[in-house]
C-alpha cells in the first residue's frame, strides 16, 4: 500500500491569508484526490488531481479558492486561499493504488482559521 | 438525499460483546464499497473493499459483508483498541474514481 505524508500536520492561520498543503507519496500514482472533513462531519471531495490533466472540482469548490498543483506522480499541493473561519477543517489527500484500486489516505492537515 | 447512510451513529459495547455496523447505499451503479477506520486526529485507515453482493472479507475481529443495498461490518469479541470511527464509502462508475462517504459510526469499547 502507498505511504502518504502531508505537511503541515496542523496550522493556525488568520483570516484572509492562504495556506499551501503538501501531499507526498512514496510511489508513483496517477489518481489522487483532495477531501475535506469539517468538525464532526464525514469526508467531502474537493477535487480530483490526476497527473497529466487539470484538476476537476466538485460542486461548491472553485479553483480560485482551492488551487491545486500536480507536478509529478508523487506530489501534489492544495492551497486554501483567502481563508475564513468556515475553512477550518481537516484536509486529506488520497491516492489510488493500482492494480488493486484500493484508496489510501494521508494523515491529514488540521487547519484552524481565526 | 444521502447516498450513503450509516447506523447507528454511535455504539457502545462491552469488551467481548459482538455487534454489527450497518451501511446502506442508494447509488445506482456500485463499483465498490469501502470500509475505513479513523482514529481521532488521523486519516482514514483502509480496511476492506467489497465489489459484489455476497462477498465477504475478514481481518482479525472484523468481517465485512455486502448485499445489493447494504453492507455490514461485524465486530466479533471487540477489544478497547477497536474503539474508533468506522467509515463506509461507495464508488460509482469506473475503478479509481472518488468515494462517497457516509457520516460514520463511532464505536466505543469498554473493558
């Protein structure tokens, strides 16, 4: 199974600022996703970030607010821009392990916006 | 309308008291059903993927089963270390697409 790390593990940010979250995978993966988990809630898909194509965003999430980069098969970043307290969540990256198609998650980045 | 519904929301068991968690789904073209365990402050840990009705998978004290409308996660003789939130997720369409998650069942096992 893929081993995924995220940086930072947690951060406290002021409203109006931006934070970039890094996701590093120990193997090459094509399919990657970014999810958000708000306090007490389950996971909600933000966007699909497959290598070789532009990120595709789910309803309610826009590129200007959550720009994503996917420069290679082992790395991606998610930026949370112009933050507000409503952005306080855990942000998780997930990858698809081929050929099993099992999906694995990183440890998450806990973001608090004050 | 929720596509994935988990019940109960919370479950308290005594050590050794077996029980089941339920995950019902309404997606039309199920590609796979996934179970994860999530400990506080951590990312979800993959447990199982089930692909077709009648399929069963086991791992230690956990056994997952799948029907055409729901999945069960059976916990046999649980221990306190099994305490966690268990998440169910479904995948539609093609393999490798994103998952749709339920809200989870928080399991507490006391000794």
